[in-house]
C-alpha cells in the first residue's frame, strides 16, 4: 500500500492574508497617481511613465493633451511635434514614435476605442505587458497585475514571490494568492508601498506596517 504524502500548506497564504488585512484597513483606497480623464489619456500617460516618474509625466501631459486631445489628432501629428511635447521625459525619441504608432493603430484597427483585451492592448506600439495590465486593471477593473520595478522589488523583499525570474513570473506568483476582486487594488498597494516606504536604496522599515511579515526585514534585523 502506497504511503500518502502529506502536503503542507503554503506558508505564503498567511503572509498574503496579513498583507491584505493591513492594507484594507490602512489604505482602503489605492489608485494610480497618473492624472487622466479618459482611457486614451491614461494609455498615453502609462507609455510615457516607462522609466520615468509619475510626477514628471503629470507635468508633461496637460500640454500634450491640449495639443493632442484624441488619438485621431495625435495620429496626424509629426514625430517632431510629439517629441517637443515630451522631450523632458526619458527616452523621448522612442516614445514619440511609439505614441504615433499607437494612435494610428488605435484609429485604424480599434475605431479610437482603447481595447479591453490584454492581447489587443499588447498589439499597440509602445505597449508591453505591464502597460497592458495597467490599462486593463485601472480602466476596466480586470484582475490584471502589472509588475513594475516597485512591485517586483517589494514582492521579493516581503517574500510574496520567491526567486522571480522576471516580471511575468512575479505576476503569476502574485495572482495565485490574491483574490481576483482585489488584484487591481493590490497592484497599487505594492506600487505605492515601494514608492514611499519600501524604497530601493533605503527602505523605511520602521515606518512599515507590514514589516512583521517581511522576509527582508527579518533577515536584516536578526541579531
């Protein structure tokens, strides 16, 4: 008779629950810090935010949207005109080309309507999986976990993810343990926590409300 193998519960289940409980009480509202008034505007802002701060993007977009209020108007612009509006952003040359390509495809293939499906979003120039997940999550409230540098770092430090090979691996580990209805909010919890508390160079552990479950904190404060 074969001996049954005892399957132990994954210890991360309790860690995720503790994290969710804390943020539900201490950050019940968690939203993007990018300023926008429409799905098109958010799409532009997220493309611009790659390797650039939300603060900088929010300084750029008012003038950008004044000149290019719709995808149709943007699609008719020149690369130079777009570049001039975003030149203070990181990688303005590439982003100008991507924004034009995105606008043209949005007009031609999607009738100017920002699509809901991840695969459709990823087909747009300048839109990778992270950007697609942000749009799906923020605009359409889909259970999509966008993994940027903050989410990747915070998840590994706390121990929500283990030895993530890349952002997609991190994404898959996270959505395994977070209830679908909370994934859009959890995305912002992790981003904001990484931006203001669990900083890359100097994490503010003494101000962290989830340090009791943090693997990095336990390891680095051990006597």
